[in-house]
C-alpha cells in the first residue's frame, strides 16, 4: 500500500491542464444542470451525452420546466441515449424538486438521496460538482484508480463500504481543491487509468502507483466479458421506442411488428415497456408514448 500524502494535490494539478472541456463543468453551470448530466452519463459515453444534454438544458433549464413536460416529450428528447427509464425518473425528480424544494436542487446529500432515482453516487456528485461541497465521489473509474494507485490491484472488484473513506483520504485539505480532486480522479480513470490498456506513460502519479511498483500484476479471476448489444432485449426495446417516437399518434400492433422479426421476443419487450411506463396502450388497442 503506497503513501497517499500529496497524491490528491498531484491529481488536481494534472486536471487543471488535462481536463476535457465539457459543458456541465463550465463556470456558472447550476446544480440542476449537473444533476441532468450525471443521470445522462450513467452507462453512457460522454460523446453521446453532450449534444442531448445541450438540447435538454436549452429546452428545460429548470426543474419546473421539465416537471411541466409530458412523459412522451421527455422520452422523445432522450432519443438514443439508452436506458430510457432514466428519462422518466429524471422527470419524476424534477416534479419532486418543484413540489418539495421550490424548484431548487438541495445541497444536502440525504435530501438528494431522497429524490426519485438518485443514489449515493449521484447525490454526492451533485453536492460536490453542483454545490462545491468536498464530498468523496466514487464511480467505477475512481474505484479503479484507487485500487491501482493505493492498493496495488489491477481492478477494484466489488464495491466496498471502505471506498468512500479511501477516496476521502486522498483529497487535499483545501475545500476547493478537494472538490476538484473528486472530478480529477474521475478524469484520470476515464482518460489515463483505463480498464484494459492503461496509459501509464502519461500518468501524473505513475512513480507512486502501488500497482505499477508491484510490476502491474494481472487481475484475479477470468477477464470480464464485454456486454453485447446486438440481439438483446435492450436493442428490441429501443427499436420499438423508435417506432413510437417517430409516430404522430398511436400506432397499431402491426406497425411495431416491422421493428423486430422474432415475435416472442418482440412481445416480451413490448410487455416490459408497458410495465415500465414507457409505452401506453389505448382503449382501442393502439400503442403510444405515455401521456
């Protein structure tokens, strides 16, 4: 286990010159914009999120604006980001913020966690990046950075209760730099300390990395499987939603049949969309986005 003194400051100094220019990180971005970005970025690459986030914030710059939108509008605006239940949850969050918090995003982590669909990671990210609170923010990238840098392991393994404490121990004492450290650690994991082919030669703390000093031992167990997409229920659900997004009104089942050849899988996915509230069936048996 390496000494952690000064590591946080070293990452902040690196981040100040190496950070990507992302719109939700720019000065003047409010906590609502940060919350929207964090929900969109869950399991979705930055390149796909950025144009959707920009259009979303132009259309619904406040929680009250989004709360007044219909579920169908929200699902259409979500487009091809994937996992569209996040869109409905974000709208539910906007309604809760409007009703419980006067249309503002609270800074308290517990209050944030009480919002629909907001977990520990998102709550701490909003408190830190939106409100300037020095909270430890732990995502997959941060856990991998800490596993290598501090514990000498190739991968972080399953989440642990000690993860928050590990990250907090690395943060600089200065409040503002502690906030920047949280995003700096995420950026290092996203750009340099990546899962399969880490770019150790350009890592700002490579000389103190416990994993590198140990000879870069391989991860325990078999390699992780790459999650496939083609042919999955996720793909079928997306195809069905594409039909409904493009339609100007409710469509018959036959219009959905063309989206996927496998009738059994198509029926199963349509049932799941109905159960998730992403699709509605009208009294006369047609299908549409929820109103």
